[in-house]
C-alpha cells in the first residue's frame, strides 16, 4: 500500500433495508387447571356416576361402605355414655380407696404419710369434679364431634 493511501477501505454501498417490520412468530403455551373438592362420606353424584361407568357396581359398593361406616359410628357413640360412667366409677373407687388408706395410715401412727395420701386422693377427686363441672357449664362436653372430611382433588390439563 502506498503511504498516502487511507488506512480505511472505501465505504461500500449498503443495500437498502426493507422498511416493513419482519413478522415475529411467538409461541405461547397455556395451561389450565381445574380442581374439584368435596367432603363427606360420599362423592358427588357426577363423580359417582363416572365411577360406575368405569367399574360397574362401584356406586353400590361405595354406598354400602358409607352405610357401614355410619352404623359403626352410631354404635360407638351409643357406647360412650356407658364407658364414661364406668370411668367415673373406677376413678371414684380409686380416690375413695386413697382417702380410706390415708385415714388408716393416720390411725396407725404414720400421720405424715397418711395425711399426704389423704390430701392427694382428696385433691384428685375434687380436681376431677371441678374440671368436669367447668366443661359441662361451658358446654364443651355437649358439642358434637366434627364429622370426618374426605377431600379429593382432580386436576385436568388440556392436551
């Protein structure tokens, strides 16, 4: 290259750009989720019908299962008052035995041990009574237990 030649090459003509914007292709993916909830021993009728279509006889089996569960729960609830009375009776006999034992120990000359047994037994009987009385006044023991809840979630996605 000669010394007086410019170091930059001569500018070349740039082809004219198209003024229209190029189309941009974008792709979006959409996901939809559908959730269905129910609670209780039986599914909603629509779902029960779908079960029946998949496996014939399923709806009848589910109904029988719910009936058996209800009978079992009724039997348990019917036996609760008898169990409560039995527990109260055993607790009373145990407390009364402690009180009598404390009195016998005091009569035998072991006043400190007898007095301790007497106070502990009497205190536990009074404490149990006060706790039960407080619960019945506030209505805690008359509340129905919460029914069992079964929840099913179904998620569907479009293809």
